[in-house]
C-alpha cells in the first residue's frame, strides 16, 4: 500500500516534493517522482512506497516496464502470481517479483479489460507511451482511494486530496459537499470537498487522452443488485463453497515479504478471519485488539477468549483519554476531507500500536454488508410493519410521539411520518433530525439510491446492497484506509474479496439471516473452528466514550469550539437550532454526540485546510 500522485500541471520539482511529502506517511520506504515528455505535454508521476512485496529497489515506483508503459500503483493484486504464470507462457518477461510489474504486462496483453483479471485492492494509473494516454482504475469495492482534478488538458490525481490541494490555485470549497457532510457525516462519491476535484467511483476505470484532454469514465464491475444470479445448491453446499472460498481469500492475503497480523475484536468477522489465518499459516499468527478503560467500551476479554482458543500470539493495546485527545487535535492531517465516523479514533490507535509489530494486518471488514449482519437491519424490518398503516394514521402517531420528552420516542415519531420503509432506512442512515441544517441541496438525492428503490429483491437484500455501495465504500473503507495509512500499516480484508461478495449476493436470504440470526452462514463456518458460546453476547460497535467525554472531560473544549462565534464559521447551519441540540446533550436529555463530533471535525478541517478558500 502506498500513495500515488500525478499531474499535467506545471509544478516545480520542489512543489512536487512537497505534494508527496504531505502524505509521506502512506509510504515511508521510498519517495520519488519522474517527469515524462508526452508529445506537447509534460507529465509527472510521483509515489510514496510502503514496501510489502519484493522489497528490492528494483520495484520502486514510478515503475517503467520496457519503456512501453509507466505506472504508479497503490494496493495489492493478490492473484498476481497466477496472472504472471499465464503472461509468462505468452512471452512476457519479468525483472522483479512484484505485482506492480504484472499490472503493466497485463495491460499490454488485455488492454483496459486487464482489471477484470485482478483480484485485489488497488488504485493505479498507467502512462501508455505509444498511445499517448493514461489508463487508471479503482478496485471493485473502493478499498483504495482515488481523487482527480480535470479541466481540459489539466489533469491531476492523488491518493489523498491534500496532495492535489497543495500549490493548486483553482480550488473552491463545495457547498454541496458541506451539505452532504452535515447529512451523511462524510462526502459521498463522486463528490469531494472541492468543487473541482472528484473521486473515481469503485469498480470504475478511466482513460485520459494527453493530447486532447478527453476523459472517459467506465464502470467495469457492479454487484448483481437485481438478483439475476442465484445459488442453486443446498445450505450445506453453500456452507462448503463459502468455507473453501474464504480459506483461499485469507490465504492469498497472508502473502507478503513483511510481517503480517490480524485485527481481532472478538466479533464474528474478525474471529473467522483469525481462525482461517491460523489454519492456512505455517507461522504462529499475531492478533491485535484494543482495550479501553471506560466501562462498556472494552471488548478485549472477548478477543482474548478467541485468541486463547486459536492459540494466537495476542496483543492487547490499552488506550486512554490522553491518546484519544492527541489524535483529535491532528485528525484533519490524515482525514484530509471532513469525516465524522468517531470510530476512526480507536481505529487509528489500534493501527499505531499494531504497526510496531507488523506491516500488514488482516481485518474482518465487509461481513455485515454482504451477509446481512447489522442489527439495524432487523430493527428496520420490524419497523417496516408500521408502514402498512395509512400515512395519515402514521402522521397522527408521529405527532403524538413528538410530544414525549423521551428523545427515543421522538426519533420513532420522526420515522413514523415518513413516506415508506425505504425512505425511513435512507433517512436513518443520514440525519433523521435535520432541523438544524440550512440545506441548499438535497443530499439524499444520490445515484446509489437505485440499489434501494426497486422491487426485484426483498427488503433485507436491498438495504444490504445499498450499504455495500454506500456505507462500506464511503465510510468503512475511508476510515480504515486513512487510519492504517496514518501509521504506514496495510490493511487487507478477505471478506471484501469480490468472489466472496458475489457468492454472498447469490445466496438465498435465509442462508444469511433466519429468525433474527444475522450472518447465519458466516457464523456456521466460524463455529467449525471456534465454539459458538463465546459469541453469545450483544454485538457492540467499535467506538470511544465520546458522549461521556463531551459532557465532562471535553465539555469546555466543545463549548469553546462550538459557541455562537465558532458555529458561525461553519456554512449550512441554523445556529440557534444547533446550540439547542448541544445544550440537550450537556443536560443529558438527548445523546447528541454524533452531531457534536460532526461539527468539531468539519470546523477543524475548515480552520486547518480551508483557510482563504471560497465556499460556493
């Protein structure tokens, strides 16, 4: 995993170095850039390398493959050895043992369809010398980021937006992105915090003609969200197929020329990955979990139970308030777009200490979306029964519930008055109580709504598809990439192997959830290796006690930052309404910590990264 950069804009060598140094934490092993004369265009490729496979300098980037193509690449191609064998049989030669070189040869052999052959997480750009063009792609599920600026013959790209921002004089802050951030807590694809910069969507590739400046964006992969491909076998056959596939997905992600470990929270997904790792690795597996001192936030004993059963070399990382505060102060350095998932902080702490022992860590991310694992799915399905009532009756019930002093009753009342269960789920994934937002845009009007608003699948399947295309990509993958890369740690997710995702989408719903038993088939695979009684407990989130801190240790900080003057620095707010909600949190009448965290993050970004820029 690394950081990539490229541009046709005319920057000095010192400016290019500064752009690379801005995100040097992504790749501390080697920083370099090269300049090419592509017809009348001066092209710059830059790279920060985190060496994982073939540690020799021969695999440093930008990489030149026989003067035919040049590449900058972030990520891993897990099946590169298999592809390499095929290409070798067709006459291609290789000077390294890296996957980077295989991408180059695969492009020469297969052209743009080379991405169909890659199993991995990746964002790369190839300079095709003969055709005077760039070809790039982002992996199917968006595990690796890709930002780009395009204005005719001006083209600039990077792994993180701050590298584009530095020394760029034509950027403005997007009011639409701010509205989206206030609504979603993040900035959805393809938007970015700047009007002039976009994100390449997951499962998309592009070509850019260096002479004409023409940019073409193509979707090369998507989930089967209309349910056209169904699994034909029995439950036992499905379980066997999944077991074989998961074992292969884990095994290929254990391959590296550096130490590898596993994040182990003690939940189903990370425990399954840990179990598969112990079964496929010849060495003792290192596992890592976080311990918090505050009551109700420490699941490390459960992780220890799993580690003891699997006999891993387990490490518990103790985290505290002081370390959390330090990361809050520097949050926008690494999350260089506004991003309000508070579990980013414990993710960074886990990454910081895991990196002291390994360079690669496997995770259990992706299981909840593919195998219908979130508890909110059950609550949404149960709540959906209310929507068989005529809307006028529901609106009356909504008005009555809104009279209650209990904020949970008020939230139910807000949902009850909505059009239907699909709208209720969408609203619940955003900001259901949005009366404090002074919006100029409808932030729920997104292209990805098509995965939710159709009737070709049942409700469970549609909302999990929707989450896979939104929450997993926009939130989970962003959180994990920035948290791990902040400490030069590579995270790999076997449950996001596209073959696993496609197989899961093909399973009948009852294989994944039955009588309230979420992730049914995934659990049954796990229970072949770890006793089920270890998991007889409610599912917990990965977070820190921000609600408590904002009322106590961080109360003065919150009130200083988000006073009337401070709130006035943030576009899109109804200040009186926001202040009322902050007061509700402080008086413990309503848990408003997500709102407070969202505003703190956005204000920090505006103060540190947005100074002097116009909002429009």
